[in-house]
C-alpha cells in the first residue's frame, strides 16, 4: 500500500483499519516520518493519536522526539498518552523533564504512560521524577504504575 493510501486510512471510521494503517506506516520506515510528523497537527485526534504511535514505533529519537514532545501538550488526552508512550519507546533521556511534568496531567492514563516511559528511560533524573510523582499521586492505579516504573529503572521499591 502506498503512503498516501495509508495516510488516508488513518481517518477511517473503523478502528481496525486505522491501526492497520499505522502499522503500514511503521513498516514503510523513514519515508513515512515526514508524513507522521505533519499528521500530528491533523484536526482529527484519532489521526494524531496514530501518528504519535507510529513515530514512537519507528524509533529514531533524533528525528521524532521534538514532534512527540510538542504532542505532550495536545488538547486530547489520547494523543498526550501516545506521545508519552512514544517518547519512552525512543528512550531519549532528554524527554525526562517533560515526562516528569506529566504527573500533573488530568488524565490518569496519561500519568501512567509517562511513568512507564520514565521507567523505561531510567537514570537518576527519571528516578527523581518518578519519586516526585509518587509523592503527589492519589490514584491507586497510577501509584502502582509509578512503583513498577521505579522497579524498571532499577530502584528497590520494597519500602513503598
């Protein structure tokens, strides 16, 4: 399937078609990157969501991190969630501070995604961000995700 067809299928009403199109973009590799970056400004949040997912899965932090960082401020929580997940997949430690501020996001799934990404990235700054997030988190599911992320980052969480 050509790039234009895949892009148009991201707007399909059927969730399965959109998911298949996203996987097609990932399979296309680097040639799909400029299109995915441009799609992060699409008017349809479902398209932005799948574009953010594709960028994370494509895996080249130099090219994709800045657009995903910008998507952390998207008005739609689904897009923020996927941007946070994508940054974790890229494993770029420059995203730690930005992911750390996601602890204040109104959506618990965005907070969970950011915590998982911080755990995947690891390092001292990520651990500090996770500890700070844990201090203020009141939702049990998010607290569990933060504790798991701390473990992923190599922290002994027996005291939590």
